[in-house]
């Protein structure tokens, strides 16, 4: 399973930023569709919109891929 995640991650980071953000939006939608809290949905929608705008305006601050993966692995180990 780990190899599948690594392969998928490698493929995803090769996509343009806009496409990656759309995938994030879709995954968050899947995660939240069982939730009946409109506040949660609108908060996520605002967060996603703000992040997409930051990318479009080139004000988003990225982090190094290796450092990000280390943080993720450490958090979910």
C-alpha cells in the first residue's frame, strides 16, 4: 500500500498546481459529504478558495517536498 501511495504522490506532484488544488477540493468534498454541518462546509470552501486565490496571485508560500513528506510521515506513523 505504501508503494501505491508513493507512486500516486509522485504522479500528483507532477500535475499543475490548479489541478492539484481541484483534486484536494474533491477529496475534501468526499470527506465532508457525510457531515451535515454547513458551517464546516463553508469554512472548507473559504479555505480552498483562499488557497486557490493565493496560488493564482503567486502569494502562496510553498514548502520543500521532502520536508513536507517528512512531516506527513511523522504525523501519520
